[in-house]
C-alpha cells in the first residue's frame, strides 16, 4: 500500500467514485421507496422490514463475518505481491462462501415456521420464509465476489456493479409492487439479489486468480485464519441485528406493525441517505486501513484523516435534514410517515457522533483484534437496546430519536477509550481545528430549532446555517485538497477527450 493511497486527495477520489454511485442509488431508492410507501403503506413496509431483518439476522449468524474479515485478508494478500498467497486466500474464501451460503439457506428453510412466529406472531409467513431462504445463498455468493473486488482495490468494477444493479432492480421490482402489492415483497427481494449476484460475478471474472487444490486439512488450517476475525464479526453482527430485531418486535407488540414501518423509515433516512457517505468511504477505507494495520502511527493518521473528511462532508447534510425533515419525509414516503419527523431530527444529531466513532471502529477489524471487537460491540448493543426501549416507552418516536443520539455519544466516548488503550490513538490538530467548530455549530443550530418549531423563521434561519456550514466545508476541503486544482485537472481531462 503506497502512502499516496492514504493522501487526502486519493481518499477524496475514492469517495467521489463511490459517492457518485451512492447518490445515484439514493435517487433510485427515493423513487423506489415512494412507490413502495404509496402502494404498500406503513403495514407493507412493516412486513418487508420484518422479513429483511429476520433474513439479515440469519445471514449474520451463518455468514461468519466474511463480508468484512475477508476484505482484510484479501487486501493484505494482494498488497504483499505474493501471487501464491493471493491464490490461496481467494481459494479459501470461495470455498467458505459456498459453505456459509448453503448453511444460511438450510437454517432459514428448516426454521421458517419458527421465524414466522417470532416475526409476526403466527405461522402465516412460514412459506414466504421457505421461499426467501434462497437469497441467503445468493447474497453470500455476491458477498464473495464483492470482497474480491474490494480487497484488490478494483473500485470501478464495484461502482459499476452497484450502479447497474440499482437501475435494474428499480425497473424490475416496481411493476411487481404495482400489480401484486404486498404479495410482491418476496419476489422483489429475490429478484434484487439475483441482479446483484449476476453483476458482481460478471466483474469479478475480469480478475485473474488460479484455483488452488487443497485437502480438508489444508483448507481447515487456512480457513481458521480468515474465520478468527470473521467469527467475532459474525457474533457482533448477530448481536446488532438481534438488538434491532428485538426492538422491532417490542415496537410491534407495544405499538403495532405500522409503528415498525415508521421506525424502519426513520432508520432508512439516517442509514441509507446520510449513511451513504459512510458506505462510500468504507468501501475504500477498510482495505486501506487493513494494509497498514501493523503500523500504529499510520493507522492513527488514516483514522484522523477519515474523521476530518467525514465530518466536513456530512455536517451540511445533517443541518439540511434537520431543517427540512418534514419535507424530506413527504418526498421519500408520504404524509402517513410524518410522525417520525422529530425522531429524524434527533437522529441527525446522533449521526455526528456516529461518524467519529465509525472511523475509530474499523481499527479493531484492521488489526484482527477479535476479542476487543466483540466485547466492544456487545457492550454498545446492550445499552443501545436499553436506551431505545426506554425512549419509545416514555416518549414514542421522539424518545427513540433522543436515545439514538445519546447512544452514539456514549459509543464515541467508549471507542476513544478502547482505541487509546489498544494502540494509543489520539485526535490530531486537524481534528480539533476542523471538526470541533462544525460539531459546535450543528448542536447550537439544533438547540435553536427546537425553540422555533415549524415556522417560516425555521426555514430562514435554517437556510443561513446551511450556507454557513457549506462555506465552512468548502473552505476546509480546499485547505486540505485544493479544490481549485482538482477542477482544473478535470477541465484538462475533458478538453483532452
């Protein structure tokens, strides 16, 4: 891994590539969610949310964290330049992907009746779970292909697969929802999985790897290395999804299934629309950090750079989502979802702390520190569930939003303590000069908005703060990557073509 790959400029290039694709996927998602919200309503979204949460839970349980841990192994093998090591790593990965994918499908099929009862309180959806069980195998195969592209830094192929997949998924599933309504949920889920697998396989085949023959002993010995961190990730993922699953069941029982749909919509706004920045950064960040995992100083430097860029990019978006929460909900869903406006506002503040903790959390995976990773995630999920349940019980959706923000504040403090003890992580001068002022402005603005409420003054003051934060972001980005030079380079490239 060259130091150039970890420069602000190259990080921005990777973010731009994935960010552009993610933004397009957001636009596609907005159209898709709008159709689904109108055609299926809150009940339909609740059903879809419970089915996907259940299958995701099983996938995390049986997938052994390969979607994350294997990226570390592949990227380290690839950057070593040892072709034998690369071929061995890829061969082991492909075998593990098939085994874990089949395991997920078999478990879901066998326990379909139990899963239906857990999710919906009856066995009405047991046949649906039997049918949808096939996606656990399909999705795991897709993960295997994506890991190869990501671990070998073939970002353009990843971006193309994601871009074309979102278009095809929209064009093929919306007509199904229009014709079959709620009955189209399961067919649509399967179709999207098949599209993603087809595209990732197409691009992964462009990479050249030699199949390595190995007996069971050799395979078992080599797979243990990959699975060591993967098991910790899988356990943590199960805990995280289990926490989310328990929370949805609690909301469904204490409220109703429509409340699950509302909660799912609020989470989607934060994770799918603001979280797109995390996803865009993570695709490049994970393999870069893994490649320098043995050098603490380089890791600390990369984490700080990632934190600075992430906060600088998302703060204007956070203020925009707080100001126009109701309008965004109406755009993405419908008037039936306006009850979550207050929850979304609080969640946006929580996203600030999520951004900082997110950048630090990758260090445990990069270092292969499985025990620390597991206990860290276990502790966080325990208090997160407690906060969310209490919040919903006392104040409904707004209470859940407050709990979300408080949870990530606690998680950020926890992550800093753990990373400092583990490899003496500290925030550098750039962080304090660039990040802290933006956080203070966002929180100050949020307090003002709570007193103003939904009035004309809200949008006037909000627009001023949005412009102020955009100016801050552009100024800081220009100071670290020289935006003018980047535009000049783009101009020359366009002229040359």
